[in-house]
C-alpha cells in the first residue's frame, strides 16, 4: 500500500526487510559436476611433438596407455 503521495510505501520496515533479504540471499547455484569415477577415461585432443609421439608409438599397440602412464608419473600419481 502506498502513502497518499504515491511515492513511498507506508511500511518502511517491510521495505527494509525485503531489501535486506534480496542483498543477503545467496543466488541459486547450478547443478554440481558429477564426481569423477576412478578408471574412467575421457577423450581429449592433445598436441605433442612428433618425435615424442613416435617414441611412444614405437612400442606398438598400447601407446596411448604408455603416454597416460608417463603423464600420471609426471603428475606424481
């Protein structure tokens, strides 16, 4: 309800409460990311030098596993 002048609400307390709630209410967060499942691999594109790629491919099939193991070791895992 407005005062006869039409500019200010008749209850400043309610107006202050509404402004306080608006300023202190946390925004709704989007859905959280699903937890990573151990052992599940993700397809990525990775640019590496040709000689490094050839080094891992010389051993034949399983070269991607060997690159993964080398990266895991470099990451300290």
